[in-house]
C-alpha cells in the first residue's frame, strides 16, 4: 500500500497527498498513516517510509508535496498504477420492491414528437424574464411524458413528479428549435431531421450552454445565488467530464451509480462544483447548517441531476429509480454533512440507483455514426385493425406503445384507439413517419396488410404532408372605398404583387410595404 500510495501521488495526484481518493480506491484501512496514539486528538501523519518523499510547500502554510523534480525521477523508477476501470454489473434478481426500470430510449423518441406538437401549437408558456415554464405548462407536458413518480412522497423532494417534463422544457427552450416570444415558446424553424438526429442536436446545444447550471436544481442547498455564486465552476467543463466517463460505458450494460460516482472521483475528473462551498448551507442562513464540500455532498448530487433530468430525459440512458426518501440506507452521500438527519432526502434525484447507456446515447455521444433502435426487451402487444382506422389491443399496451399510438390516434375506450387525420398530420409535421406507423401496426397484427380505407388514409396523409407551405408574412390594407381599391389594382406596378381581398381590402407582401406606400404617394393616395 505504501508503494501504491507513492505511485498514485507521482502519476495521478501531481505530488499532493489525496487521502480520500486513495481510500476510495484501495479501502479506508489501507492508507499509510501512523497509528493514532492520542484517543482525544488525532492529526493524521504519514508513515516515515512514505513521509520522506514529501517536502514543505513553498507557501508558508501550504501542505507538503513531492517536488516536481523528484516526481520526474520517480516516474523513471516505478511503473504507473493500474488504470481505473469502470465495471458494469447485473441488476439484483429479483429487483427489490421499490426499484423500477425506466427504458427512457423508446419513451424519449415518442415524447419528442408530443413536445414538439405542443411547441407548434404555442402551448408552452414561460416566464418572460427567466424562461422557466409555468406550473400549468409543466403539468401539460407531464400529460404527454412518462414521469418517474406519480406524486410527491417526500417533503424535501418538491417537484419530483415533474422531473421529465421540466427537463424537456429546459432542453427544448435552450435549443434552436424554439425561440421565446414574450411569455410563449414558439417554433424557430422546422426540423426535417429524424427523431434521433433532433435529440442529438438538442443535446449538443444543451451541453455547450453556459448559462444554466444543473446544480441550481438541488433546491435544498441554499446560498447558490448569494456571494457564493461567483465561485461556481464552469458548467461546460463539468458536463464534459461526465460525458467522457459515459463514453467508457458499455452499451446496454448496467452501471451502479455509486460505482460510477466513485470512478469519476478516483480518476480525478474535473467535476468540482464550487471552489468555496462554505457559502452554501441547509435550511436558512441564521440557523441552518453549513454545507459540507465533500464529493458526496456536491459533485455526487450534481451528477445525479445531470443524468436523471437531462441525459435520461433525452433517452441517452435507461435508469433504475427508487423513491428519493428510500435512498438513505445505501447512499454513500448521507452522513457527510450536517443537518441531513433532519431530512428524508436531499433532492428529488436521490433515487437513481443504476443506469445503462442506450444505442441512442451511443449515437448522440458520437461513439457510432449510425443509430439503430434497440429491440424491445418486452414482447409486442398484439392488436387488430378494423375498418375506419379502429385499433384494438388484445392486452394492455406498454407505456411506450401507448405513447407512440397516441401520436397518430385518439383513444376511444380502454385498449381501443382510432386513427386521426389531425393527429397524423400533426405528427408528420414534427418528424413523424408513416412507414414507422405502418411497421408498428403490421408487426402487431396477424394480417399482412392494412384495411383498404386505412391504407388510403395513410397514403393521402403522406401525399398531403406539404400540401400548403408558408411563403412569408403579408399585410392587409383596407381602402377607404371601392374606387381606391380599383385604382390600386389597375396600377401596372402594384397589380404585379398585390392581391385584392373582398371589395375594399388589399393584401401586400410585408417586404413590399415601403414600395407600396411610395407608389400610393406617387398616385396621390395617403396611407395611414
């Protein structure tokens, strides 16, 4: 252990003594400290055999370290430590009662269409100053997404029932697919990309965003907006450290979250949240408890939020969750800071236990050039298709199947849906696909073809997808009387790009407004 300690200090700790990283990797009982001889006071001291390598720091009160020149010599004499390896694991079998698997990949692909339809219909209301969605909007999005929790079961985890919906709104509001018009998110441009490519675009725009810090979502940690705000580290650096570790995960292999957190810690990932944690506290500034700046208290909390509310929302990872108040027994973070004994949980994200990188995540992170959707682990629910687009599931469809079919059909009764022209057209305008719908239906139907009227409906929808195109904005000018309208429409210049609407109104392209007014003035007609 003494040899391992010197190797770690020389190659990984830049010559400094890093007790916590070493203990996390090799075990708390293996650190080469002298035995404690004073039962009332303990100041850790290195064994003489390793202490000889450390010299007083140039700073008067700085900790000792191995000088750079000695580090160079050591690196020529000893081998580097074994590289840290991120291990996958098997889920407990059977899965404990409170544990629940959320296959976010398939859900995210269908939720994307639902959220884009709300955007297209201008249903997303946000604060004009902060851009944060209203509670009514969050609830509206929650109706079209699959949340982890049905209600609030822990008083310290307010908002736990809206994690996915909040994540979607933040991600969409930050993307170039939307723009804010006063208190409403509106479409900024039409996307003709596939769902996977759209999610990749949203993700890349989020991880490069420098304004929003996911740690702000850990609401129970106070002091983030006071003097301590300026000591928070660049959020883009933190995200890239997590992404680098995610890229080392095997696709479709489960990772224990605590092991993933430990891996980042012992690897020295640049995940430090703040350089001055003393400004943070729990409860209130007068009688609250100061927050501990340990990895478990800060970085581990940030890591959970980033994975659950953003990576999982977009389907980059599937997750295994338990209620946040049930996480204390096996969470390494509890007991590392004051005040926690009075709380059932610290944040709404404390319930993350396992996650796995999905094929979609593999594609979004740039580990593969093509995306091939993972086949469903659960069997497909069979159905029958009758005339007039009536669809009847033979058993209760899975959450993903319900989410998918709701994009194209209305539910009339339990297990019964009916294809809707309106829903089909709305889905097609935000990236839906007729072939994808047909494949969904035919793989679950015994018959090898759709009823004739259903086939005609889908062909007509595909043909009319771009039946009308928006060419630009126009102005409607109302003339004082019909005589003036006729003078304008008989003019050689104006008649080329103006259209008459009724007897006294003229439609003018917005870009031609100045020319229109100038021409009217030339004709001796004023325009107010």
